[in-house]
């Protein structure tokens, strides 16, 4: 593992996981590794963890259990991963489609790697990995339909990083540069118990 370069940012994160979301081909795994190295975090590829837990590849899971079965496994794995800390997690492209997954994602910082459809398609054509959701006579139209469906969900992320074909390390640098602004916006716990006034005007402390 490379020597961490962003100690202060890692300290400010206080162990919060960083979840990378985005479409297949957005580069979540490629960006996640240098991002984790810079923070001194561990990198986790959620799809790889899922395959290890299931003892089957993702195409095999889709073939035997369908998309619904795959999504249930994905949620279970995300729940396990979210119990850890100081991770950069590359999630599957459809993780945002189940509301229960957001309960896990919101425990950390959610970063959307936003790549245009043209760039996604170019990358996927160069990737030999089988993509069950792109099994179609018109993969380009299928990809665009999935992207349109998921855009409102990706927009719920804490941070949006627009891509134009930069190298993974450059994109990771963009994330590192933008994270401090997100951390400033996150609600902080009260530094002291809240003072409440009872019916007779006496000050009391809340249970915070």
C-alpha cells in the first residue's frame, strides 16, 4: 500500500466509509484504489465480496436467482461492509435502486462518479467482463435506459464528480479536493447538552 498523503482529511473523516456509486464503467474500482491509498483507508470492491460470499460469479447469480436474488445478496453484503470503518467501497451500479441500501450508504459519504453514456459505452466495449444487465440486441439503448432510470437516485449522493475520461488517479484527486467541502456541510453533534426551559421557566439539560 502506498504511503497515505491526506492524513488531515482522513482525520476529519473520523473513520467514515467513502462509498463510490455510479454506472457500470464509471471506474469505481479503478478510482477507489488510489483514493484509499491517499487516505490510508482499505479498499473494498463490493461485487468481489459478494462473489466470494456466494461462491459464484455475478453472471451465475443472475442466471440462477435473477436480478431480485442478486439484489438481496447485494444488500446483505452492504450491511456487513457498513459495519466496518475506514473503507473506500466500490459499489455495484444498481446498489442505489433499493431504498434499504441507502440506510447503509448514509452512514458514510456517498460519492457519485458521473460519466456520460458515451464514455461508459466506450469503456464497457473494452472490458471483457460479462454484464448481465446489458444482455440485449441493443446494448447502447439498454445502457441509456438504465442510466435514465438511475440518474435521480445517483443525484442523492453527497458529492458528484463529473468525468470526461481522466485517469483514475486524477479522478481520485478530484474526490480528495472536494471532500472537505462535503464534511463542512455534514451536521455535527452538539458540543454540549442542549438547554431546555420547562413550564416554570427553569433551565434543564436535554438527554443529548
